[in-house]
C-alpha cells in the first residue's frame, strides 16, 4: 500500500514538475523521451515477471511460516467446521474423485471486521499444507486501464509458481476486501477498469482445473457481501459462503484464553466475567483488550495482570483513552448526578446490571455508566426496549430532579432513546400497531416516538421521586472516589434502602 502511495505521489509530482518547466518556457521533449523509455522498460520487466507487482504478500505454508492453526482461532467453531469440510475436499482429493465430487474453487468468508477471516485463511493454508498468497482488493485498483486485470493474472501465476518452487500440490490465494474488486459491474464511476479486473478474476476462477498439478483455492473475505457481483456468487465460483460472526459469550472467553496464553495473570482474573461484559466485541477488540490490560500492568510496574487492569482495559476499548481535560467542580457535580441517575434506574429496573460508574472523562464522554448484560441478547422485547429507554433518559431526569435543569450532556442519551423508540415503532410494537416502515409519514413517526419517550419520562420521574437524597449521597461518594464498581454501588444502595420501582 505504501509503495503504491509513493508511486502515485512520484507520478503526480513528476507531472507537476513538467508543467512547471513548460510554464517557465523550457523544452521538455528530451525529458519526455527519457521518461517514456524508462516507463517502457519497467512495464516490460513487470509483464515478464522481473518486477514484483505491488502488494502480494507471499506467506508460505508450514507451522514455522504462517504459524496460524485453527487452534489459534476462538469462537468460530461453526465457521471452522464448514471451512475444514471444504478443505478436506482438497486433502482427500483421490477419495472425493471416486464419488464424482468436484473440489471447491472459491470460499467466501463474510462477517464484521476483526472477527478472524484473515486468520481462518492462514489456518486453512497450514491445514492443507498449501502455499499462501495474500492480497487485498484495493491492491488491484489503479487509475490506468488494464493494470488491475494484469495483476489478477499475476496473482494466480505467482501462487502456482510458488507452489511449484516449494514442491507443494496446493496453493491458497487470499483476497481481503473482495468487494473493492468484485463489486457489481457498472456500479463504479471508472467502471471500465473495475469491470476488466473483475472479468479477469472470473476468467481465472473458471480456468482453475481440478486436475492441475497445483490445486488452487481462492479464499476471499468481505464485510459487504451485498455489494458483490452476482457472477462471483454463483455456484462454480464462490461455492461456499462461510459466515464469520461476532463471537458469543463462550467464544469470547475462548478468544481471551488464546490471547492471555503468553501473559502472566493474577489469580483474581475471571475470563468468564470479562467475556460476559464484552458483548459485541470482535476477536480484534478482545486481542486489543488483553494487550491494553498488559500495558496498564506495565504502567503500574506490576508483575501480573490483575482484574483491575482488565476493567480499565474494557473501558479503554469501549470508550477510548482517558482524557486530561478536567471539568470544573460544578460540571463535575452535574456529571456525577447524571451518571448516578443512569445507574439507579438501571439497578431498579434490572437488578445487578450496573458494572461501572465513573466521572473520569474518556473518549467523547465526561463520565459514563456501563451495564453488564447477563446473557448475550439477539431478540429485544418491548419491555426490554422500554427499560433501555428509561436508563438512557434517567441521566437527564436526575439532573432535573437535583438542579431543576438539564444540560447538553444529554444529547447522546436522547439520540439513543429515539433510536430505541423507533425500533419499537418499526417492529409494530407501538400504538400504531403493524406498520410499513417506509411509508410512515415523518410527522406521524415524530408524534409516536414523542409519545413513547414521554411515557417513559413520566415513569422515571415517578420512580426517582423518593431517591433525591440517595442521588446526592452517591454523587458525593463518586466525586471523592471518581469510580465505583457495580458491587460497590450495590453495597451502598442496599445498605441505604431497599430499591423499588
Ligand atoms: P477485516 O475484515 O477487518 O480484515 P478480519 O476478520 O480479517 O478483519 P483478522 O485480521 O483475522 O480479522 O483479525 C485481526 C486480529 O484480531 C487477529 O490478528 C487476532 O489477533 C484477532 N482475532 C480476530 N478474530 C479472532 C478469533 N476468532 N480468535 C482469535 N483472535 C482473533
């Protein structure tokens, strides 16, 4: 990628210099001849394979080289199972030939960023004892017509040549971000170049024969399978689509175990609890989380990573780095009241749900209250969504209860509450009943959303009425300690009074 940028900057500067010389009245014809000569030599050398095309990352097979095996990938059991089955067709080629099964040509890995698609492709190369050649869709795209198609040809050729050189029977080509090169034809503004590149890819895939001495398998990854050209998706090209989703709670625990294997862990660290708190994290987030926890331990000159380091790291990955900006005392008090409001309503409506409560600024937030979901949730009921709206609005209403006014700190909470209210409407759970989402008039949507939000606001006002004293007491503790864990928060409120809705 860097090489490509340097190349394009050099070209741009070259043209600018030539323009400048013309403007100054110099004769640039000899320069153009010299430049043309070198360009011709370069392209000739590239087409003969003497110059390596930009971007192909060649990684050979074998444990010592790509180093990645399926054991290094957590939380993707079903993806691994599907992938292994397809790979077994390559390994047991003679057996499947007897049954007349045609080995697969292409496997498409789809899923959100950072879930392990590249890792799966690397592990596949190890599993099949194949040479591994990796590139990314963006490496094919240049402004010059025909270059992309030439690079596709080169990619397949390189894979076959590398396999032959290393005496291997199999080659795996991995193209990340396939949507860049495999997008629907005609959809791009400079579509001739894009279309030529995709056509070449289709030609190469059609030319992959099962009786070749080197069997080639194309593995591609994308976060946007909806953008791909139907010709790529048809059987005979990408025959198998493997979904690589965000990991479940058990999956997250597995990934945490993998990434803490090489780290000294204190006895108080419970990876199951951390997995519970990290709903929505990808494998890449979890890897970063373990790394950040180790950095916190290093900063504190500790020999082991403790659960406190992990808590800080979860906040860092979720919210961003702690900020130096310090709000003034009055602002800090308001932030503490606001976060206490969120926490109190969260604990009343969903006992045991508060995980952390803090007034130290991080990322875009001056303070925050984090919930720990009991279980991963994939279906939301009306009751669940209404409770979440209440928790989102509770910060503003706590401010109103204590200071008799609200602040701009509530803007994000309102956006979240509005989004949740719209989900209620779109799922047919509002007073409008079942609706066709696209044909709801804007003012009708506005009035139903306002109705839902108003109803929840009234509910929170009623709930908060007896708790003004409690809010002030927790605010004072928060101003002194800056951060309360869910357990500390619960210990305090349980010693004060029994919470009731
Ligand atoms: P993108 O779509 O952005 O290219 P990706 O799905 O290809 O992302 P990878 O590059 O495979 O993601 O993962 C990035 C890093 O995240 C890996 O190097 C690894 O440290 C970690 N990681 C991601 N998923 C997993 C997983 N399932 N198990 C273990 N580690 C993982």
